[in-house]
C-alpha cells in the first residue's frame, strides 16, 4: 500500500475497500460513468457519478488504472485523507477529467459513510434545513405565445421555476428542439452555424413578451450558454431587464470571467455561472467581489462532495445561492449528491431537474424524481439510489465522438465557436 495512513498502521479489523469497479451505460441517451466502491463487509458498497459525456473512456481509465488501485485496503471512512491523497497522486493535478474520476470515488465513499451510519447523506451534512428543494424544468419554442403556453402548462404541474429557451431560425440555437428533419440532420452533422447577432435581435423581445403573457407568478430562467462576447453579454443584460428573470445563466465563458465586473454593472438581472468550472477556487473572485447571484456547481467536475460542500459553505458566507447543474448527463447518483447538499445548505437556491426516462429509473432504483416542482428527501441510508448492473447492460454507451459532436459549433464566418 502506497502512503499508508499512520493511524491505521497494524489495524487488521474494520471496514476496508476491496474493489473499485466502473460501469458505463446510457439509459438516458448520454453516457454515464458509475463508480462502485466495494468493501469487506457483505452488502456494503458505495456509488458515485463520474460522468462527463464527452470524455467517458478517459475518465474510466483514470479510475480503473490510477485512482482505484490506490484505494484498495484502505478505510473508506477517511474521506478527507483519501480525497487529498488521490488528488495529489497526479503531480499535474486538477482538470475536468481527473476531477470527474476523483468525484466518482469521493461520492461513493460518502455513500458508504451514510450506509455505515444508517442515515441518509443529508443527515451527515448537518441535517435538513428545508422541506424540499425547489427545482426547475425546461421548455422551448420559437414564438412567445407557444413558449408561454408551455410555461403555464408547467405551472399547472406544480413547477414554480421554468427555464425558457428561444429558437432562432437559421441558427444552431442551444436548448431548443430542431424545427424539422433538415435541421435535425444539420445538428447531427454539426454543419450548421451560430449567429450571435440574430440571437440578440430575437431572444430579448420574446423573453419580454413571455413575461407579459405568464405574469409574475412563475420564475423564468434563461441560459445564454457562453456564446456571447463580453460586449454582447452586456447588451443582453440590458435588453432582458423587463423579463424579470430569476437568473441569466452563463452569459460569459470561464475564459471571460474578468469581464463579470462590467457585466454586473450593466443591469440588475441576477447572474448565474459555474457549470464549466473544474476548480472550486475559480469561484472565489466571483464570491468575494459579489459578481454573481447563483453558483451553478457540478459535483462531478469539481471533484466530488468533499470540495463542493466547502464551496457551498463559502457561497453561504458571501450571500450567493446555489443552483446545481442537473441535466440528463448527470446520473441519478449525481442528482442524489446534489439533493443532499440542497436539503442541508441554507445557501440553496434552485435545482436543475432532468426528466429521467423509465429506462434510467430502472437502472437506478430510487432515482430522484420531481414532485410538484420540487425534489424531496429520502429515508434510505446514504444516497438512497442503487444501481442495477444487469439493467445497465441493456443500455450500452455509443462509441467515442458520437456524443462529443454535441459540443462542436461554428460561427457564421466558419470559425470554431464555444458551445
């Protein structure tokens, strides 16, 4: 055993890790990487989510060949020590691939801790501070009328927060369904283009009209998805003031984070960012300088619950609320980890909630499912989610690059563009 813990030297009794196994599956259509940490206690194991749909095989290799072997024979209760040991095992540490791999193991260790204690994970994080975690769903369309009707239909189902995305004809618009088979084919081949100017002309007035149609009884969110220049982002903030958004997400890329000071000064629209951040420290200027209102944390990309719970505590101290990333490419295991923080942190704002398919719920018994626009606590120990290996085998992942094409985008002049 490399770098054994001094306090466990000579201890033969107790719980020890005997295996670290990885599984890939795609019951939701996007690739999942699931980590299972097994122990010498019959039936005691933990599950973690290491999913990054664009680098699935790379992450799996990091777990199987590097991190997993370091865990064998160790006490799974020493989560802080193990997290730091695994993090430092790569001299050039950090980055999304390494952190996703580390997160799969880290969350599995927390799952084991909850099962050992006989408590749901949120109880180990301080206990509940709310009855349920408000969640948001997604609607899209081209015209304000059709989108508003879908928002109102969502409110009738109990949703109090709805993300609205507006299709822009002739451009590859994020978060909207293809208008016809020809557009669907262009997206499959990634042969279309993104037109920022058309987006800025069409989307703000549609958002304003949607607000007029649905009234003030529902919170509206919108995701710009890092596709704008700093000056265009400032223009967008000014143009959507009257839409009274709950938040505007990812108006700037991580590379343009230094422009958030000017973006904040452009208007009063609440700002959300963070799903692309792989280092918790990247949030610190945003918090200390009061530049954002919501932190879009993604537990797998940040390296697991161990660093993320510390970041969430920092958000609380600086008055920033959390809005954890939870689309379909975060597995039910990852969503349960999100929910543990949502239920236990005073900093929580709103949770993105994927609509898990029947196949996904079969693979992951106990998957969190929204009810009345919110996600509710569970009573089972640990994460409350299990993994059916046999069911997962019926939903294999596609070959590399099949899902990666989603992130490939070009501007109207043919240059490569951020997705």
